[in-house]
C-alpha cells in the first residue's frame, strides 16, 4: 500500500508526455462528477521509488492507496468500488 497519499481516496500517477494520462484525467473527472469523490495527481518523476515501480505502465489509478488499474480507467468498476 502507498501511504504517502493519505487524504485522497483516488490518486492518478502520471508523468509528462503521457498521452494516456490525458484520457485518464478526463475519465476521473467523469467519475468525480458521478460520485462526488475528488481525485489528486502525482507525477512519478518527482519520486524515484514511484518511477521505478510504475514508470513503465502509466497512468496508474490508486484507490485508497492500492493499485486499482493502469493504462485505462475502468470507470464503472471504479464507481462501484468507491461505493463500497
């Protein structure tokens, strides 16, 4: 579990130049509209540990500090899991 992101239930791990990250931001905005749950974003380039762990499969969505998915946001699944 990644504890450095306390306070945010949904965290998007990204980096500069990531075209899938743009799609993920848009998907998370839609999820936030549906659920009222805000999300935050962290650039893995700011942390060598995150870069080593996630750098080859960005974007990554974390839910409550645990990996929920990568490359694409599964919106319906995320909405359902946020309701639990």
